[in-house]
C-alpha cells in the first residue's frame, strides 16, 4: 500500500504547490483544503494522473465482477 | 486518489513573525539587517536616490500588544529596502538605490517580497502540520531556491 504523503513545493515567489500522494477517497481533497486554509488563497486545483489511473482500475475491477 | 493545488500565501501575522520571515529571507539574497541608530534619520540619507514603493496587498500586519512594530531595514551594496506597516495595516516595502531605475528597484523589491513570502509560508506550513501530528520526512532546496518538503501522518 502506498504511503500517504503530501509533497509541498514553495517557490521563490512564495507560491505553494501541494500534491497529495496515495491518499484515498475524499481525504485527498480534505488535505488540499487544509493546506489552502493554512496558507492563503487557492489559485488552482486539479486531479493528477494518479487520480485517473486509480479511478480506471476501480472501473475495470467493477467491469470484471459484472461479467461473472 | 491524488490532487494538486496551487495556493498564494496571505501574510497575516504580527510584526515578530514577519520580522523572523524577513530575517530568514534576506540572508540568502546577500542583504544584512540594519539596526536603527538613535537620532539618525533614514529618510535624510536617501533624498537623491531613486525609490520604488511596493504595497503587498495579500498581507496584514496584526497589531499586537507589546509589539514595537515600526520597520525593518535591510541593505546590500547601495540598495536599501525598508519593510513597514502602512496605514491600512498591510505590509509595505520601499526600495532605494543609487544608479538604479524605478523598474529595476521594483524588480529587486518583488524578489525580496517573494523570498519573505516563501519563508513565511514555509514556517506557517511546518508549524501547522506539526501541530496536527504530521512530520517532515524529506526536505530540500533546489538550485532555483524552491523549497520542497514531503510530509506524512505520524
């Protein structure tokens, strides 16, 4: 199981980029909200490729089950 | 699931916290803190220099009881930068320098403000996450001065 982590980059102009890793379910967005609250004003939010990979795996799993 | 967010820091703090961020930031840019001397007016020495004033809109300097407030002055090779609290309570930076245009001074000021914001954001994030039982497992400063940290739940 992947470790739950936050990767935080603070640029020389102060802008903060936070990427959540291995955090399942709504908790992923909760962590993003937490950092936004701590730091300031949210400029942009997106789901990373990992988000879509995992979502795809779940869909395939469901598909296999339905065929049985 | 994973997500990525980009956040612009808002500097909302008392003068001691802002002073600490300025002190931590300016060293890496080659500035040194100038200790004000009694009876010496900083304004009188800069009459002939170009000057750029930058309001830091995303900021609020909280007035705290017992806090001296005032200003922080930093200098580097003919450049003098003064951080103060303006009438609205926001942080303000005034940069002065010999032989530099207003545009150049504004650029220097923007770099300074960026680094101060970076230091403020770093300390705020680390302090708040540690209070929530999260720990830093890795930390590095890249060549372009970006600070990278990896945080995990304890």
